[in-house]
C-alpha cells in the first residue's frame, strides 16, 4: 500500500458519496444538518487517523469507512480495488444493525447490538472509529438538542465498552463527549 492508495481512496470516496442524493434531492451527500459535503467528515477522520500514527491501510479505510454503509458500493468492490486489509477494516466499521436490516428492533435495541459488536472489532478499526466519533461529535449540535443528546450518550456508551486502539484518539473522543454533554 502506498500514498497512492490513500489518494485513490480519497477520489473513490468523493465519487461514491457524490452519487448519493442529498436532503435537497441533488446528487452529493451532505453532512447531516449542514450544507457541507460529506467528504469533509471523511477528510477529518482520515486526518485524525494519520496524525495518530495510523498505517496506510487505516488512513485508506478512514476515507472509505462509510462507503458500504451509505452508498451503493458493495464491500466486494472495496475488496477488489483496495485489497483484503482495507476491506476488512471497512467491514469492521460498517454498521451491521441498521433499520433496514433489523426493522423489528427499535434504535436503542439496534445500537445496543452494534455497541456489543464494536467492542470486539480490531484495535486498528477502533482507532478509526474513535476518529469517527470525534468528527461526528464536533458537528452533532446542529442536529438539534434531542438527537445530539441521544447520539452523544450512544458514543459515551460505546467508549465505555471499547478498549484498545489509539489511546490518544480514545481520549479525544471522551473529551468530545464531555464537551457535547455540557
């Protein structure tokens, strides 16, 4: 894997998330509650992972961490383009307990199952997930106080169950939870 793989992941993610209809009915996924391109979040997560010393596959997967969950791109395509290490990280980071796949479970039940699953992912994937939490918590307040509080408590619960990964990013995520709950 090389810097070229990270650049390829950045282009790949921008294209994939650019094909998603946003809340205005236009192509180009936006961050919830804003008019910012979704790729700003992906860039933040990749930057945090790189700054924490993440390896090339981790930074590549950081760019791709939501591609299977939020776009029409299947994991098999990520595997073909980026190889098994990146695909495994993306798979670990992809929410398995979605409303679509588990319509009989409410959000709290789905999140409880997802948190249990997250506690068992690899340390390398946890590092990316911590960066994801930090980035998401920075912008969650724009989604309104009700959702902001729910999401922040979900992240706090996840962090209480997740051990391992980069401790600096985990600490940053805990600090972001504390800040969001004020």
